[in-house]
């Protein structure tokens, strides 16, 4: 048994991977019930679940509570060198973006935000928390922190729309230099709740620190992406 | 209980995070035994383990079989825009690199490698599998695939050294354009065995496709990094 189980798991993974790659199991489609899959692969529920867990960790399938297992949608391509924003990036890839505002307020800046935006101690900062979907699926929880000096009255606007476009239209502020920092990590409580998954689920956290056309530090975003929702592409010239 | 447990987990995580951030628990140091920690936090082993699991998923601590829990070493900064290689990158950050060759051979090119290197069907390719350490800790499993047309006799050299430098010295080949693709994923069997962790452990997979100074596709690397070993930084100019 000891030697058989890992091989059985690998065999099930390979079989399902192949079916998915060849489009026999289409993106978004539901897998048969676990009981049925155990029969198909002539294996125990324990071995089957281990295989499904590995495919989930690879981002090929995902589970919805009480609904079962589904084939993941294609990952969004995220290219930090191409100036874009969520709505444009998603739209250009033939997918449909949507955004919900969870909360937006002026608050005392946490220490880490003071560091990133080079604000003095005890500064205030505008925090906007949003959840974003691609084709109806929750993929991104983001906290935006804005230096309030540059965005008077911004909390009165419709914050489900692109902040990039709002900055340009209302404040004549455009993104200039940007610093990205990407870390594979796990979802904390707030992010997990917003994305409706378990605390500790794997995620890619992307911290963006943004300057405007005058070189001023205007805002930073802390993005928590589902681990299976994006791949990051960077093309480096010679 | 239902409401208390998640709060207790969060409280333990915050307390340990704070101790680590303030250097009271130094990088590389061992945490007290779980029994002792349960006493300190006046909690059950189940709750304690959930908290430790979350910190592990965040990359703050890691477990070694039979040895216990340790505070993670600082993440390596990985900047795709800065031309470098493993030994140089690690050394520049004041850390010590080392490399083991697991295997090196000429083999039929897998379909995915034919795609990446634009090789015709049924081509041969040189595969070099290596495991790399930082300060003695296994952090990276990498598969290099080289177009054999450009590297005659390379299997006779010492492949624990930098391939970048070997290419330059022996073949007068230098990296030109590079394409990076980064995906949060889970370790497959070979990578997990090389890094001595469980199959399915979280990882960042970085696929590099490299051209030389003449624009020829010379090789590609499939790197599997421990999720807690690096952060990727990209600075984008205006």
C-alpha cells in the first residue's frame, strides 16, 4: 500500500490533467461527483481526494462548497511592464470584469503604509477595500491606500469604477513610475472572507507602489489574488 | 467555541508575527516545542497547529521533520529586469549559494519543451536537473533544457557551476532577450523529492525562455521555488 498510494495519486492527476489539457473537460465545467470518480479510477475516496487536492494546489480545478469540483478558468495574464488597470486588462483578454466596494474611509495609516507612501507618523490615509471578479468569479481582494492630500472628495465618487480613470478625469493625475513586489503567500482573514474561501488558502500578493507623472508617491495597492487566477509575464529586451 | 477558535488562531498568529518582525525570534532560530507553545498561549494543540500552519503558508516559519518549527530566513529578492544568475544573485544579497546536479542527459524533447524552444517534433534536448541551496537550505529545483545544437560536449563540464558563465566561457554565448512566466502552483513529485518536502507543497514556478545575443532560442529553465524563499520585485520606469 505504502508504495501504491502515491503512484495511484499521480496516475489520477495525470489522467485528469490530460483530459483538461485536451479540452475534454472544458474550463468552468463541473467534474462528476467524487463517488463516481472513485469508481472510474477504481480507487478509494482518500486516494481520490489526495489527487483532487493536488490538482487544486496546481490551480487546475477548484471546489465550491456543497457544489463540487470545477475545472478552473484560464489564468489572466498579468504583465507589470504593460501599463493597464484591472477593467482594461480583463476586457482585453476577452473576459468580463466586475468590482464591489467592501468599504471606503479615511483612517489612521498603519505603519507599513506610512513606510510605503513615505508618510509621517500619525498620518491619515484613504483606504478603499474592493473585491473583483472575472467572468463572475471572485479572484482578487485589494486594499488601496491613497494619500488624501492628492484626492480631496474622492470618497464621494463611484468607487466600483477604475481608480486609474477616476484619477485622470477628476484630478488630472496619471500613473508614472511603479514598483511591484510579488510574494506567494496565504490569505489572511479579511481577504479570505472577501473571496469566500478558507483562511490560509494559497495566494499571490502583489504590492504596487505608484508615483504620478510628477514623481509623487500617490497611492499603493495590496492585491491578494487567488493562486489559480493569474500568471505573471515579463518580457525583458536584450 | 465556533466563534472563539478563529479568533484564538488569529491572536496566536499576530503574537508570533510581532515577535518575528521585531527580531525577538531571529531568522533561522527554532521555536519552542508545540507543547510549550500551547502552554504559553493557553490553548489546545489543535488551535496552535492551525496558527502554525497559517504562519507556514505565509512563509514566516517552516517545519523540519522530527526537528520542529523554525523562523524562515529572509526571502531572496528576484528581479527579472536585472540580468543575473543564481550564484551572483545570492552572493550579492550576502547569502551563500550552492548547487547539486541531480541528473544531466540527452533525451527526447517533451512536447512542452518543443513548444518553448520552437523545436520540431522528435527533437533531442539536453536536460540538466539541479537542486540549489541558499545558506545550506534547499530552495530551488530547476530543470534546464538546452538546444543541443549550440552546446556540443557540455555534459562533460562541471555542471554545478553557473551555466551562464559556462555558456560565455566555452561557447561565446550570452543571454539576450528573456521571457519570464511566473505561476503560483504546487510541487510535483520530482521537485518535492529534490527539495525534500511533501508533494503538493506551495511553490512559485518561474519559466524562463532565453535567447542569445543573436536572437536564437538557446535554452529554457523551469524553476520551482519554495513559496517562502523569494519575492519578485519589478521597478517600472515612467
